[in-house]
């Protein structure tokens, strides 16, 4: 193919390529440095989807059986053929597979390319089983996981180096809206699981607290964050989740449950703040509502840190540098 300004050629494979999905954003940032093509797998609700999902169904009971299914998948669950008429496999310099892709991709035709897999939601056992027994990570040259606490598990299974690449945010989606008024004292945007309900149910009942608690359309989330004096994060498995980066990207103040992963990437009480239990959550909510200057300074610090180190462009650049395609 004729290359525009002789830029490297990247093929990004993902199942999340809507205009509101991070696949679209990641492709946009890769395209700043490369000729980027996107292939979106579409296998939901057909036989291959359920075949690839088998390891997640049995994962909670019998790990030996799961491993057996992974071996048998080479026979009964063949790899997904990438059919892309705009691009020849021999022209691809970098093949990047980003979750959620639950099937094994046939990467053999891309023999000249550096093969990359970015595994996400690795804190969930069902996703680890897909990675270990369906997608066959050992076939890739560079392997990243989003959660540092899972590095050793992945290194043990794939028998090679695995690197930490945490989530990020898109600054064109999550950004400060400086002219907006603070309508909510606190907000939590997301699914209300039993674990989260334990922290949130009493807060929602307090008459002197204006709150937004529940789900929202993606296009409205950044506005809700900007309308909130305090945004609460409660991760499901003590992981560093997307919400942390997105809230900091919006320029809002974040109060999150304390996790080891958060402390590895950000400085509590400087970029954000954390709580250990319900009592500390309530105490810190009232403290920061009464101390606006402290709250706002921490929000500024967190936003600057997120912009400097944790955008999707930062992640694209990291992958391209590790693959020796840019300096």
C-alpha cells in the first residue's frame, strides 16, 4: 500500500467501536502518529460467542475443566479470521488487540507486525479465564494488563514478561466545564451493586445532601461530574477503575475507596482522597463540603496529573514506543 508520509501502519482490533466507546477514542489517538485501521469483531449472540464464553461459565467451580476447554478450543473453537479488504496483512507494522475481544484472533497472517494485547478487567476471574484459555495471550509479542495486582498471575500463565498499562481517559470527552454550577454535593454514576449500596444508601437519604446516585447516559456523565462538588468512586474489586481517570479528567474532586492500586498511581490527599469505611466516607464528605479551597486545589492537582500522564494518547504513545515505532 502507499503510505501517507511513510507513517507506520496500525491495525486496532476491538469490539467496542461506537462513537461513545473508548475504542473510537483510542483509534483517534493512534492516528495522530500512524496510519490507523480499525477492525471490530461482531460475534455476539452467535455460536462462536457462546463457545468462547464457556470458560467464564464454569470458571467458579472447576479450574482444571476450564484449562481442558482452553486446550480443546484449538479444535472446536477455531481462531477468528480477520477479513479487512482495505489492508494487506503484510503491510501492518503493529497489531493491537484491546479488550473486550473474547475470541482468539488469527494473527499468523500478520507475521511482520508486532503483536500487542491489552488485557482489561483482569481483576475479574471470568475475564482472566478468557485471556488464559480462549484468547491465548502467549501468541503476542507485547502483553499489557490494566491492573498491577494481576501481573504475577499473567506472567505465570503466559511464561513471559507482562507489563502494567492502567486505564486512562479521553480529554475530549471528560473535561472541565468551567461555566457550570455545582448542583450536587455528591454524585456516584454507575451500577448500584450490593457492595456499593452499603456505602450509598444512607447518603441518599440525608436531607441536607444534594445527590445524584445511579446510572446515566455516557453523553451526560461528564456534565454530572462537573455539576458535583464531590464525586464518589467505589470499585468492585479494589481495583483502579476507569471512573478514577474519568473523574480526574473532568476536573472534579474525587473521593474513592482506598485501594493499593490507586496509591501506586496517584497521591491520596493530593490528587484525590480516599476512605476506608462508611464512617470515614461520611466524615470526609462533610469535611470537603465545608472546605471548598482544599477540595478545589486537590481537584486541580488531580486534573493536571491526569492530563500529564493518563490520557488515551499517553497509552497509545507508550505502546508505539514499546514497539519501537516512534521515539
